[in-house]
C-alpha cells in the first residue's frame, strides 16, 4: 500500500494542486492512504504513524522542504525497523531540482512513475547530528567570511559568501564579491585542475566534508536551519530507495554540466 504524506496547503492554489494529485493517483489506480500534515500532525509524525502501520512505500507530496523532512524522518526511523522503505516523491514546485533530476515534466508524470514502482538506490547527504537531505545543504553570508574546508585528504581556507553541498557530497563555493580570476587561480592551485567552463563556480567531490570558520554560520536545508558551523557532512552512499521514472537518478554534477553546455 502507498502511504501519501501531503504538505499542508496554505493557499487555494496549494489545495487545487493537492486535489489534482489525488485525481491523477486515483486515475492510475494507486490511491492508497492520503494524509495531510497540519499543526496538529507534522510531516514527521505522519511518517512515523505510517511506518508503525507497516507500510512499505511512503510518498512525499509537496515542496522540496517537505520532501527533505520526510527523507530525514525515514532515515532516522528505518534503522529500528530492520526493513528498507521505498520513497516516492511528487514535487509540486515547478522549479524543483528534484523534478529535474527525476526527469519529470509535470505532476502527472510524477504520479505515473509511482504506478510502476521502479526504484533505484541513491546517495543521501547527512549533516552529523542534525539532518539527512536529498537536495542541498547550504551556507550563505551577506559578506565574505573565512571558512576552513576539509574534504577527504585536502584542507584549505577561503573567503566565501556561498557554499552548497549536494546530497552526493558534490559541493561548490564562491565569493560573490570577489573577482572571478582570483578565485579561479585558487581553485586551480587547490585541485591541480585544468581551467573550467564556469569561471565563477567549480564543483568538487568528497565523502566527508568538515566546515568551520571564524564565525558561527547557519547551515540550511531548503531554507530551514538544521545546524550551525562547525559541521561535518557525510555521503551516505546508496542509502535511499527512490522511485524513478527511468532507471537512473541524475547526479547533481551532471545537472551542472548540462547548464554549462
């Protein structure tokens, strides 16, 4: 049975979107149990209730913030279940990065993908002691701030305004107030890499990232503060079974490469 965890609607548009999702699911014959989060029952509580009922497939319907909350709850609870849970997602944001990575054109395609329950295992990011995430964890500052980054075997300091860590622990950082040329030289020295197509942002890979700095900075996942520096982020390889339209979940670095073409 599919267990649907809908994000709480806040506007008439949200309610219409939820109704549209229900209509498509019913049409595909995969209605299942519908639950809507609210101040009385949070998304996390609904997931917990579903798992206690023994459901094997949880579907998060809503924004990327809502989807990440469901992922974080699933990963936190499934250790004690001694069984793997399959996650389906129906991103309702038109600009959703998850919709892009899942190659979904619209809500109808997201619902149709659930019908066949074809899933793959994907990487999940984990901020130690704080949160799992399927999209990104980010640090943003209004002025350039010196941070120390330890990624696997290398370590360095940089003055940045933005740091983004993707769920597969690909990460990027830059100083929006500094000339591109100087940052590019620093990146080339650090990685012994050749020149990159995007002169303002470079991508790196790691299994473990440690971030600290001269100031305590908030770390957010889809706008929600989940931790403050210093933090340690881990790549949880193949940690989540995710229903996909095709047999592949597009990694974040492939998305970036497409953008630069």
